[in-house]
C-alpha cells in the first residue's frame, strides 16, 4: 500500500493511504526531508520514499489538470 504525505511539520507527518484513511505519525518514522505530495510505502516497519510512484502520480495529476483547464 502507498501513503501520500498530506502535510508535514517539525514533529508530525499526516499521511493518506490508498483507501483514503489518514494517519498522523511522528516525524522520526521517516528519513530525510518529508514534503507534501511525496509518496511512501511501508516495508518492514519503515516508511520508504517511493520516487517513481511520486513521479507517476504527479504526472497523472498534471495530465488531469491539463485536460480540465484546456477543455474549459
């Protein structure tokens, strides 16, 4: 299952999973710089940043925006 970052601050990260459920976790569960829009997967109890899935979702969102605004 994938988890997208809804928002992050110095202490907490708010995630939304593929089913639409949300979770608020302490930032120490994540490595590196966590930013809204990034996608993570859970492996062996750790949240791993998935660069390919993040890029795929951003491309899909961009295509939907282009379709919506170019056809308006």
